[in-house]
């Protein structure tokens, strides 16, 4: 199950509304680190 560009845009808008633009860089950094750790483990 893969996400298309439309779904990604909708998710991005929802995340922006939930977290606001001030906390977004910290959130993105932690998501990137989690993704890297997950890929290392797999």
C-alpha cells in the first residue's frame, strides 16, 4: 500500500494544522531519525 501525491499533501496539511509551523522542524527531525533507525533495524 503506497501513498500517492494527493494523500501526502492531505497528510502534510493535517500535520501543519495540528502542530503549527513552530514545532514542525523538530517533529520532522525526529521523524527522520526514527525512519533511519527503522531502516537500520530492517
